């Protein structure tokens, strides 16, 4: 269409033209492809790619240009980046597992443990059908809640190696993560010993059932005392399992596939056995029924429907004890999550495999719980004669039935010597842990199921513990733990972690009595579950934009409920060990919090810190200012803080842990890129020197304008500087600098800010002295300063640099409160005295009086005022002779000072118009030298600058005469607003 054509909606040819347009584009496809192929030649920008977002520690990566590079249009070449990438390139492809092999099978193997084969009948016999199903459901509700929380955390970004530790540490920070990581690694190591011992117990029982004459393996062992046999079998078994783990992931996966098949066959055997009404391969018909087996029976389930708690192993059982015992069986839900580093897609595999595993095992436990209640008596005598009497006419018609366990029945049994068992305290589901063996068709497959369950659980612990410990070691949360961070081979195998796990597991195995330690392992796991739930809740509540889990089937309040539930179960299982676990977590948290590891993972606690700070600032902004809540919020003109350390340390004493400190730098001679890098260096310097301060910089050719900009823009709402502090200016031969210095003070007052000037005998600026600074591990001398020749600075220079860092002062703080500025001149010394460096000093207050007589009355009034202010002072001294003319020597000294500045700096008119003020300042200088020459610090009211009839040189001469030949002097003046009050 021509440029001057008008679109006509009635003209169909125009519409036909639009329809042809896509075809015309296809005709130019070669041109388009050529343009796309040369896109890199037209711009340094890069297209969106996953590789640009992989490393969390950096926002700008080598592949993505920086903003400065986009502005200049040129990309900086970094040869080191390519070398590092080549170095990090893997030499062999690592084996990665899918959700079935990596998660589902491991969860099934961990939950289908000895509980299913040995303890589940006991649970149902004690609690009955209704309460037993409730116990199973409640335990699984806790694990399902935890899994939903874990799924949310796992799908909120890519999960690396470390499993539960990695997810908790990235969600809640290194303090919680490190505590759980260490406890989880130790707990899993102990768990390996427990499950290996469980295998030994099952194996020795199996040998006893196979051979009635079995009398142990080692010399000295007996059928009933085979502790050393268990140790021997356990040591051999554990060594074999660790060799299997070291051989590699492929072999572990193959073995686990065989074990899962074995477990499934054992369960099918138990189910099939319920339909075998006669003898099984393990027991003949009489013994099987005498021990409680009935087959499917309504009468049996009626007897089992309600709870009947009895004493077992010396302890009276209850709902809570049964709950605590059964909960151990469902703690294996993180077996797959601990393999996160070996999964192809952890974010997909962990939720899918874990949830399917939980629902599968839940259905299995529920089904076998019902089967037990329908097929097995909770109490049985174990006497085959009673079963034969029940189904045949014998010569003992008064014998009780197998399931009759009343007191009368037991008295009848006492009358017959041929009856082996006189009561019902050995057989039945409430007492006998071999119920599943009697229930199954073969009996022996149940033993093999126990073997598979214990060995698979041990393998899960051997896989999980070293990898969690390795992840903690890589992050270097605690000292020396980095030793375990090194991996080997394409799968980054944690061989050092294997050694750690083996040592702990072997030591616990040699004890061979691990009931108490088993509860401790459960508590460690519950602590991890509690924090997993809390991490999902806290991440949701922090409203962080980075919290974007793809798994949506969770609720933060349900996660919080899961947190409380896990802690409650810890206490219910064993309140002493539960409290011990909580203390252990708190202790390890405290160590990590104290050490402050260098970890920037964007945790929910970091996000919450932002929200808390934002809400705090907003709430503060809504509050009206009040004199009782006044705090000196200092804008400190430091330049590079490392060059003016005594000034920074002095200001930090005023604000530390109580107020705002902003270190400001007006930059005139470096690029913005260099300034950004300098900001990071300065922040590190402040952190290393334990200075709680912010650093801000601005670009301006004029120093005073830069300070004015910073003073105007720094801070948020009421969290903004109200006091400008700077070091004393001593560059007399640079009129421009003198003018800028004066203008800075002037603009600060015009902005209604207080001003403080610090002068030290050794100076505050060491930019020409310090050329390098090294941070050492020496507690007594943590920093080493060197000059331009590389020599360590002298002790006298070092003392000047660290004047307000080391040691405490014992002299006096002399406060010359010459004029009322709102009380800031008095408040600052009081704040300094609360700090360790000045806590040994005494405050003396000097004040003016205009009375020749009645000085005592003025002193009394001032003392009364200070008492009402609650300012602790040692002495109050009234100065009546401030209006006395200064001595000739002082006047000559002042004139010499003025002449030190360049000619024509001050006109005669300025001198004449300020003669009385000058005399007052000279007299002040004389009084200071007379009374405060030996003070530790002198605080004196700062002379007021003015725009008219006063030059920068003359004003600086006033400051010079007041502070010259004096100990440290702080010249300060408030903004004439009260900062002290005696009202409550």
C-alpha cells in the first residue's frame, strides 16, 4: 500500500493483500535465517538459557553481559572463566537414577521394614483393630504432611546433593541446615548399626528354628547367650554392605531390585497363608493353631476389634507407647530424597516417588492389620492338646480352648502336667513376634523378608549418611568438617563419609544393645521432619518472590501443624531423648550462628529479614517522633572507611547495637564500575572489623554537593541520618578544600542536621600511611597494616589507627556544654560511657555562667537538671570568666593561624565584625587548655557557621585554636531540638 494511501474497509483487495502477507514472509525465509544466524554479530546480548541461571552464588554470569557491557557495547574478555569451565568439565558421565530406582524403591525398602514382619501383629494385638488402624493412619498423616512440605521445597528450584540437609539449609539457612545435617548423618550411621543388628537377630532366630540343637557359632556361645555371634555376623555383614556401597551405585541398585522382589514375595506368602487352613511348611496344623492362628473368622475379629493393653517386656503398654513404636516404621520417607544428587530430576522424582511409596506402604500396613485381626488371636496358650480337644473328642473334655485365657482356664491348665504352657503370656499377637511366620504359607519366606528389610534399610543408611555429611562438608558450615566434602569419581562418591559412617556404625554394633539409641535415631529424624515442615510454612509466609514451587498440593498451615506434630511425637516417643535432641539442634544452631559461615542461599529467613525490616521501617514511619525515643543516627563522612578507621570506630561506639551508622563516600575520580567493586570491598571490610554500618557512595565533582545529596537521599523514612560527623580538616594550603569543608558543615545545618567534628592528635586520615591490610587468625593482632614499601607499620602508628578499638580508657570525659543545643552535647558522652572502651571514664561537665555572684546557685540548678536527665556525672564546674579578654599570647597564636592560610582569605571587615566571637573562642581555648589538657576526651559545643560576615578560613581558624594541642576533641552541635527529657 502506498504511503499516502487511505485504508478503505470496503476495499476487499486490501484484505486479500493482508491474507497474502504470511506467504510473502515465507518467501523471504532465507533472509530471515541469515539474519538469525548472524544475530551474535549484531549484539552482545544473549538469549534466555538455562545455563545463565544455574549458579545461585552469582547473579551475573560469564555468558550474560553485565549492564556496563551493554552500555558500552563491548564484552570484556575473561580468559580465566574459560579455563575454570574446562577444569570443571566432568571427565566421565555420572549415573543418574529415575524416580522408580532412585526414590520409590528406596522408600518402599525403608518403610517395609521389620515392623511389617515382626511388630505389626504385636501392635494390633495390643491396640485392637480400631485403635490400631488409627495409629497407622495418624503416623502416615504426619509423614504425608512432611512429604507435601518436602515436595514443595524440592520443586522450588533445582536440588543438589545432600537431600534433607540441602533442602532445609537452602530454605532455612545454614544454621538450621548444619544442625540437622550433622545430627542426620550421625543418626543414619547409628541406624545402619540398628538394622544390621536386626538382621543378625533374624538370622540367629532362623538358625534356631532350622536346628533345634543349635547352640551358637563361636566357642562359649549358647542358644540363649549368643551376643558374640551377633557381633561377628554383624561385622561381616556390615563390611560386605560398605564394600557394596563403595563398588558403586549400579550394584546397589541391582541389589535393591532383588530385595524389593524378595519383600513382595514374602508379603504374598503371608497373604496366601491365610487361606491355608492346615499345616504350613513351617509348622504342623496343631502347633500353628495352638499358637493363635484361626484362619478367616468373624469371631476372631470381634475379639480383636477393641484394645486390650497388657504388660510387655516389663512395661505397661498404652496408645502412646504403641504409637511411638509404630512410628519408627514410617520414618524412611527421606530415603529417596537423600539421593537427590544422584537423581536425573530431583524436583520431579522426590514428590512422585515418595508419595507413591507412602500410599503403597500405607495400604499394605492397613491391609495386613485387618488380616491379622481376622486370622489371629491376641492371646493363645500354645498347647496343641487344647486345639485337638477343640476339634476331636479326647479323654480330657474339661481342657480350655486355645484362646480361653481367663484365670479359671489357667487354673485348669495347672492341673495337667502334660501341658507345657500354663498361661497365655507367650503366644498370641499381643506377645509373640513370630505371628507372621505362623500366618504365612511357608514361614521361611518371612525370615527372608526380614533379611531383605533389614539389609535394605542398612543400605539406605549407608547411602544417605555419607552424602548428607559430604554436603555439609562442601558448605563448610563447621570447622574441619570440610574434610568430608571431597568426592571421588563421576558420581562424586563420598568415600570419606563412608569411613565416618562405618566407624560410628561399627562402634554401636559392638554394643549390641541399641533400644535407647534407636529412639535417639527416631528423634533425629523427627527433628528433620519438623524443620522440613517449618521450612515450607516459613517460605510461604515470607512472601518471597523466589518461593515458586511447582508442587501446589500443600498448605502452609498444614505444614505448621506438621511441625508441631513432629515435635509432639518426639516428646511422646521418649521425652528425655526428645529434649536432648532439641538441645542438640539448638547447640549446633548456636555454633553455626556464632561462626556465621559464608553462605548466601536466599533462605526464607533471609526473605523474612527483609519483610521484618520493611515492616519495621513502615511502622516506624507511622510513629510520631518523641524525645524519649531519639537516637543519634550518624552520617559519617569517611571516604574509604579503611583509611579513617579511628573515625569509624569512634562513631561505631556511639551507634553500635542501638542506632544507624552510614559511612558515606563522595567519589570524584573513579568509574562507576570501580565504585561498585569498591562498595563490595568496603562492606567486607566493615564485616571483618565487626562494624555495624551501611556504606553509601555518590559521584559529584563538588564534595559539599555530594554530601548534601547523600544527606538528603540516604535512609528510609524516619530511619535516616540526623547527625553528620566528619574528621577534622587540616589541609590549610588548599583553599578549595577548605571552602568545601566549610560548605559541608553549612549545608548540614541548613538541612536541620546536627554536626560533629572529631579531631585526634594522631589524625583520623591514614590514606597516605596504609597501603595494604591483611586479616589474620591471630586473636591479639587480627589485622596487619603495611606501608607502601611493604613494611609493617610501627606500634605508635598502629595505636593511632586502632585508638578506639583496643583497651579501655580510665581518664575523664570533659563536656563543655557552652550553649544549649537540645542536649546532644551531653547525650553523646553518656552513650560513649555505656561502651566498654569508655566505661572506666568519669564525666565532668563545664558550663558558663553570666553571674559574678551566685555561681553556686547556677551550679545547683545545673546539677539538679543533670540529675533529672539521669546523666551520671562526677563533677560540675561553672565558668564565669568566658567574657574576659584572651591573653596576648593567645591572640598572637590565632593571628599566626590565620596567616597560615593563603593571602586574602579573610578581609578586615570579617575580622572586625567577628571580634567579640573570636575573643570568646580564644578564651574558650584558654580554658580548655587550663582544665582539660589531660582529659581522655573533650566534648565541646561547635561554633556556629554563617553565610554572611564569615569566611571559611576564619571559621576554620576558630576550630583550630580551640582544638590545637589538645587530647581528642569532639566538636558537636545539635539542631536545637531537644534530645533529652526528664519526663517519664
